DNA sequence: TGCCAGGCCCTCTTTAGGGCCTT
């Protein structure tokens, strides 16, 4: 099965269109339900980190200023991902930073992104909410570091994805819980999840 | 000066509004 690249960005804000930039990126490779490789780096995009972000993430201006240039980090990250399909929690957010930061260094960010937030809303509608930390606690997933740091959050999202793949196989009989199935599932309306998984399990 | 995202999803909807989720 093709490895899936799970990505998480820490940034200066929520919108690259409003001038926000990435400060840290982490990518973990998930294969056969196991994390098999990792990439993580702070990055210096030449912007200041405000106090709210420092309080949220622990990332300071000193840390960012000492980090390698954003272009260098993003090129390394793109090489690490290669042509593999990608996943993020609330992928709309990470996808726009992935594309915006890669566009700045002339790289193509046109990867298919699946979203553990959308998948969670379909697979775990009973969850009290669909924040990454809540879902990790709900499923008793391992924690590997401070929340709101890129590598810890990427690993948490990878563990959540592995849990989803496990549930798709054991609860719904989907033997190939691959990226194509995930993309189909997240495009499926909440009311059609059962029929969709039944059809995929029979395929 | 004050404000600024955006895609998804639910419902007291669909000729719309507001909450969730990410930093």
C-alpha cells in the first residue's frame, strides 16, 4: 500500500492571503498503520511571531530567526513527500499554506489532500467535537509531545488516520482503506456514508 | 480607525445564517 503523508503546519495566523506565513512544518509517513518516517523543521519566513501564537505554540521569534529559510525547508518538505497522497486535520487550512509556501519557491503543491476532520464527522458523529485533541482522547491515541507543535500534531493526526483505517476494515469490512477510499468517503454526504462503505466493502 | 479566512455542515434552510476547525 502506498504510504500516506500526514502534514501539519504551525503558522503566524490563519490566512496566507492576509500575509500569514508558516513557522514550522512536520510530515509523517504512515504505512500499514505504522509511522515509518518523519520530517520536521522550523522555518524562517522573515516575519514576526505575535505573542498569541507564541503562547499557543511555544514558538518564539528567536526560534524562527535561528531556523533555516522557509524556501529551503519547503523544498526539503516537497522532496520528502514526493508524489504521495497527503492528509491533514482540517486539510483546507494546511493545504492552502502548503500551496502558498511552495508557490513562493516555484514548486507545485497540487497534491490530493484527504481531511481527518471531514472523515471524523462521517465516521464518529457521536464525538463531542472534532478537534484533533478531543478525537485523540476519545480513541486513547498515544501523545508524543506538546500539542500545537507540528510534529506532535502530525503524529496525532497519523494515529487518528490509522484508527480510522482500522475501523473501516473491522467495522465496515473495507479491506482497502486507502487514500482513494478516504477521498470518496469525505465527499460522501453524512446520510450516504453507510451505503458508500457497503459498496466499497463489496468492491 | 477598524476590520480582515474559508470550506464544510446543520437547520428554526435552499431567496440564509451561523457554528466548527485550523494558527
